[in-house]
DNA sequence: AACTATATAGTAATTAAAACTATTTGTCAA
DNA sequence: TTGACAAATAGTTTTAATTACTATATAGTT
């Protein structure tokens, strides 16, 4: 991971912007997240951070990762983080998901119906589904939203 | 839900193709899934099916929904069904997810970097992220895969 | 240095999903 | 139509993930 210093600086600025305190826990969780090239779960980050902060709690790691997502220092990988939901509508359609209330809204958009999967991927994997996935805040959550509360 | 009869027929055919038994539980779970226009969780489907099959178990609903996904009669909504995973890489990139081992692979593809969010959505919601999300089977899972086992 | 709101540790509670086993039931062939 | 058997289910238990709670500690400010 190059430019780790810069990245930490970003975290500092984001925290200050949102009036969140810069705690060692937040810094360590953020560093652990960056250090792992892949897409770790809270448990994985917890294990990593524990080496530097032996008595950090899992709850703190969870809350901190949430906070990082809220301030835009990280994000929750799509395809994770919600109870499994099923869709029986096999017609081509797309999903918008509210990151707050987790509600999923269907929408149709012609331009998204025939996604060309890159040759490289078709080669490497067996592709089952390709879709445009959009997330954000729905109207009712938007109204409730005033400031970011980390705790 | 129009053409429910047709849909059931589809289920019958899919089951026969894959040599899966057509059980009342499967039919009811499938009907309940179709009947709910939204994106229900196993619990929600369970509640619905219980009206017709009072002593169906939640486990059966769960397994059945999985089976339906495996045979292509339904699918798991992206953004659900996996422990929450985080990504600290804010550069534009896309994800491929293996539906079996849940591993996430990054990839970059220029054509996917500037997704135009439909006007209608930008209006209705606060869009935070738009991405192409591709799922399927990774190579190592593909090798292990021989036939669909529903149980 | 002291104050105060915020964040944390430690733990408990909640929830979702998977595992397990005895029993039941589709399916097929006689 | 019946009997046999593999497959599927009910009922329950485990496991795992996330959230909730409260007393304590601390970052940022005065």
C-alpha cells in the first residue's frame, strides 16, 4: 500500500470535517483496512488491529468500520452486509438499495440491460449475472438524516 | 402477479431438468416468493408459507430458497447474504463475487467507470455509489462443482 | 489542567443461517 | 397399485454475526 501517510491524512481531514474525534482505535482500524488488499470482514480487521491494540473490542471495530463508511473513508462491499434477500423476478431489472434502511427498489433502464462482461472475466470465471447496482439514501431516510452520528 | 400458472410450470420443468423432486414445500415457497412483489428474506417467506403449510420449518424455507437460486428460478439480491465486508480502496473499480465461496475479486474496466445514473433516480434518491456488479463462480469453485445438490 | 461530550471496553442480547438426525415423502419400476 | 429407496423435511440445536447496553476513559477545547 503506497502513500499510507497520505491516506491517514485523508482520515484526519474527514474526521475533522465531520467533527469526529481522531482516536487511536479509528486510526488503527483504518490502517488495518488499507493494509489488507482484499475485502475484510469486521472479524478480520479485529484480528489485525488486536496486534497493536490488544484490548480493543469487536464492537468498536464494527462501529468504527461503520463510521468510516459513513464519512466516505471506506465503503461496504455490495453483496454483503444484509440478510439474504431473494428475488423471483427474472426479467431484466436493476436494484437501488438504501444503505440506511436496506430497502431495495427496482428500476428499469435500457442502457443497463445488456452489460458487456469484459473478455478477461468471461475467461476467468463463469459469469451468472451482471447488473448495475446503485446505492444511496432513499427519500424517507434522507429526510431523517441530519448529521452523521458515529455512536 | 400475472401468469402464475406459467411460472409454476417453469418451476416444474426446472426441477425435472435438475432431477429435483417437486414437493409441496418447494411449490409453496416459490409461489410465496412470486407473490411478494418485493425482495423478501427467508423469514418473510416463511411467514407467508406457514399459512398454507402450518408446520413447514424455517430451515426448509431457507434451503428451498437456496435451491431455487441454484436452479435459476430466483436469485439472491446483490447487497445481501454475506457478512459485511469493507473496502478501503476508493479508486474506481468493480467487483466480481463468487456466489459459492463468497470471495470478491476486484477488476477494472474503463467502460464501467462512468455509469450514468438515470435522471429519474437522481431525482428520487441521493445516489452515493453506482457500480457494475458481476457474480458467478470462481475457478476453484467451478472445478469442485459437478451437480447441484439441494440438500 | 480541567471540563464535557464523545468514544470505548467488556459483556450480554439478538438475530440469521447452518448443521444434524429421525421421520416422511416423491419417484420410479415391477 | 404397490413397494422400495433416495431425497427432502420437521424439529431442534449450534454456530456465527451484529447490535445493544453501561460504566469508564479520553480527545478536543476552554
